[in-house]
């Protein structure tokens, strides 16, 4: 049986993101899950692998030697998967995220967004999320 058949892609994504970003919270935000759910995915995947990929001593999240090797390979693999998906969906990589001060947004940006949207229809609308300044 192929080793990949017994391990979930979501678990591998969890390991890759946590190792690359260095914290469970950052990885959870990127993957759209809670830190607790991400921790469970990682623990389940470690159990499937039969070895830990993170050192859990203390509060820090540090990959083991095996974890660093796996994460590096997963990062390359995820990049290849993203490139493959982009071949099928040319608009997959058209996300533009900007974060500006409220004053700048209301006095300058808001007046220019309609023209930008007309010139670049692949980019879709904005969010009104508040940033912590």
C-alpha cells in the first residue's frame, strides 16, 4: 500500500503550514480552521506516520529533524499542486489583498476602486474588516 494512501492531505497541509508559519494560530488562520482543529490534524497525522514531526516541549512549536525534512518537501509539493490547479483555473491566482488605514480608504481608495474593478474584472470586491493598528 502506498504510504500516501493512509495519510490525509489536510493533515499534510496542516504540518506544512505550521512548520512554515511557526505558530498554530497563523497556520490555522491560513487554512481556515481553529488552532485546536489544526493541532488535532497534526496529532492524527503524526500517529499515522508513527513519529512526531513537532517537538511539543514548552510553548513553542518546533519541528523535529524529520518534521523539517517533511515540511520542506511538502512546501515544494504544495507549490507544485498550486501550479497544477492554476493551469486549470487561470483566475485562481488573482486575489489582491490590501490593508489601509480607514482615513486613506475613505478619502482616496474608495473613489478609485470602481475604475480599478472595471479595468480588472477578474479581481472581486473588497472587505470591510477592521485592522488592529
